[in-house]
């Protein structure tokens, strides 16, 4: 299965039980949104980031996986090959699961970007809005047909490179310099309120 190649199986096994997250794809989106703005965090910085997000501290192996994935993301979103891929289950999973994971990933990108940035360049508001729109998308099991697959593939291809656009032209800052790790609580709460997509309950 492609899940073994993409790393989804390992990612899902380690992060699926984190109650504070909708899915492992949301966590991957948070990583991606952060890396659009910051340098890749170290394992020690990840411990602080997770604390700021009220996620229980992970073991060393999980922190190392986050560190390595952040480095891979940093390389991919600046690669001319445009081969960055969201961490999603493969097409062996039913469509509603993949759509939900893509929505979670989009929500994560918006949240991660907002947590470390707090500002949007003039040309970025539209990209953020597109991510928020996809974060609110819902598919029913009845949509699991050829037309639904085509719609999903179009959404996927549309949003997967938005992080590349968000990262382009930015001078990367150290995570330690962001409000996320400076524990500027009030500022962080305000940013989350602005950037958190309104997902249907």
C-alpha cells in the first residue's frame, strides 16, 4: 500500500490517539503551516510547541519523527520539483476518510501558520480563505463514487501547493522567536481566534 511509502502508517500509529487533534493529518498541517514561516524546530523545541498546543508530551521517538518530518517539509516546499505532499491516507481508504483527512490538514495549515506568524501578506488572504473553505468541506459516504473521486482529486491538487505559495519570499525565523514559544499567551489566543477555521461540528 502507498500508506507504507508515504509514511502514513507510521504517522497514524504514533499520533492517531492524541485527543487534542482531529487526526494525524491535522498535526501534519500544523507542521506545514509553521514551516512556511519558521525554520524546522528541534526535538527540544517540539516539546515546547506541544506544550503550547496543550498536547501531552510525546516520547523521544515521536519527537524525532516530528523533527525529521519538519525538515523534509522545509526541503519539499522550497524544491523546484513541487513534490510536497500532505500526509493523508491513500486511495485504499474510503473517500469520506480521505476528504476528512484533507479537511483536517487544511485546518492544521491555517492554524500552524497563524500560530507562528500573526500576519498575512496582501497576496495571502485568498490562499488562507481557500484552505478554510476546504477545511469546512464535508462528504457523505454516498459521495464515494467516480464524481466524488474527481472532486477530491481537484481539491487535493488545488490545496497541496498552497504552502509553497505561503512560504515563497519569506525569510525564515527561528521558532524560539515566535509568540508560540515566547509564551505570549494573550497574543497566541488572539491569533488562534483569527486563524482557526470554522469547522462544522
